[in-house]
C-alpha cells in the first residue's frame, strides 16, 4: 500500500503533507500509514478514492490492474501524467532487474562463503565502494517473504 500511495503522490506531484491535506486526514495519520506503523483504514481509502476518482480501487487495494480507471479504453490522466507513469514503470522494471541480479549474486556468494565473506567480496568487486561519497538515490529493504520496499530520500 505504501508504494502505491507514493506512486499516486508522484503522479499527482504532491508531497506527503499536501496529499494528507488533499484527502482531509491528519498529517500524523498519513505519516503512520506511510511508515507502516498503521494500516490504511477503510475511511482513509474511501477519502483517497473520493478525492481522486480516477484511481482504480483494485489497484489501490490489491495492486492489480492499472493505476487509473479505464474510460472507453482511455486513461483519465493527461499527457504529462502518462509520461510520468511510463517513466515510473520503466524505472520499476529496471529496479526489479537490478534486484534480481543482486539477489542472484548474493546467493552465489553465500553458497561458497560465509555471509561475512560474501559481503566482503561484494565490496571488493565494487570499485566505487571505496571511492567518493555518493548521494543516496534509494534504499531497498528485502524481507524474508521475498518482498521488498524501496525508500526514497526526501
């Protein structure tokens, strides 16, 4: 749910506080939902769908289908929003490919080495590891149920 809310905020060009104001919920409630402390309530979801009627409820609740409701085969987003959606889908696919490659590399190293040795070897294989400090673009957390969550710095 948090990823889909982030996706809506990016598509609508809204910060978390502006999004909370748009759907008329307390900012702390929005923060709790986005940080995973609380689950989105039915009222919270209802407010999103009421304020943004173009959002597909199946997508919002279950991640199925497209983000927007289809109207005679045409999505209700404008050209700029469509371009943003396309760019986000492309970025998402790239992240999934990179995630898959990293998981495979870690699994290969873990088969041959202890976890500490695997991490050490990964560091040694990355020439940029000891180089200049870089800006953080995103942080990915992997869970044991094969899911992951991407965090983007503000």
